[in-house]
């Protein structure tokens, strides 16, 4: 009979935290469960297709833990693994760490029951969930010891995380400028989000996330229902228009059903 699999989703910079949980869980449950950590060389042998290994582990997992920090929740791969776990119908538990709290989680993580890595009550809930899935008694774990190791990781990681967030902000500023220049050069024509993303070297979701924050951008549906966007026409507010006319145009543009639908996603 195969061992129950606990899948820990994390970014490479936070592998040490994943290993802390892996080691304690495996030992506390007497190695009767398999804790899958992506960088674990004992699970993914040399030359083996790592994507296949992850897919197999997710399919076999009975619980998925997502290590959530201010950096990891913005990574597409973490969102992919979150979605894969949710689609498979297993419990998906965001575990907040390094100054991130459950109330700060964005969608889709915010709809899940999130826990905190340095709270004993949270760790007990995780262990109870594992024990329930394994149909066993909850082990007598040393939760204070786990918390101490997690806090040690957080103390060492905080500085690196701050730089990562700063770099991510700078990167987004550069990408936003690149997208805006691309659209400026093609006014008043619309461009599909797919083309904008390809020209900017980012995912469509990221390009859309950046554009919806810009009030100078408008959205619509193009052929085949594809999302298209452009910089708002200057004809919408002309210098000669009265303040009342300018206000009316602004309300009409911002309140179009599709624009409202897009903005509601932010």
C-alpha cells in the first residue's frame, strides 16, 4: 500500500522552510507518510522529468500545503499548484509566513482557510488534518520546536525577502512602461492582451493585472471574444469641453459593463 502524500508547494528561495516541515512531519508520523518537496533529490532522481514528478505527486496527494510569503503568492507556479490541488478536490491549506498574515492573502488564496506557520494552534490543525486523512491518532509533536525553527528561518530570510519584493516592484515598473510605450505607438488601435503579453515577455495574467491599475487604459472584447485594450482616446475629454461634458464622458467610459467587470477583478 502506498504512503499518503503531503505536497508542500513553495518557491526555491523558501526550500529551507519546506524542509523543516518535511522533516518534522515525516518523523512525527513515523515515516508512514510521504512529504513531497520539489527539491528533494531522493524523490526526483537525476534525469527524471521534474514536471511529471510534480504532476504525479499532486495527483497522489491527500493534502497540499502552500507556503505563502509576500513573494511566493505572486509567482505563477505557486498559483498553478494551488489551482491543481483545488481541482483535484484535496484540502489546500495556505501557510502564511515571514510577516504575511491570512487577512493579507489575495485571491484565490483568500477563499481558503489559511493558517500561520508560527502559531501552535495552526500547526495542530495541520497535524489533525493529516491524522484524519491517514485515519490515525495525532502524534505528540514538539510544536514549540517547530515554531522555533520556523522563526529562525524567518529571521534569516526577512532581509532577502525585502530585496525580492523591491526587485519585483522595479520589474513591474519596467514592464508597465514597456507596455504603455507599445500601446502609445499604436493609438488609437486596440491590441489583444495576448499580443501585448508576448511583446512584453510576460504572462497575459500579469499584463492584465498591471493594465487594470492604469486609469488611462480601457478594455473591450474583440474578435472571438478575446480581451483587447488600448489607451483611452483623447477625444473622450477635449480641452474645449465643459466640466459637465467631461464628467459625463468620464462616467460613460468608466461605467461601461465590460470595464466594470474588468475592474471588479482587481
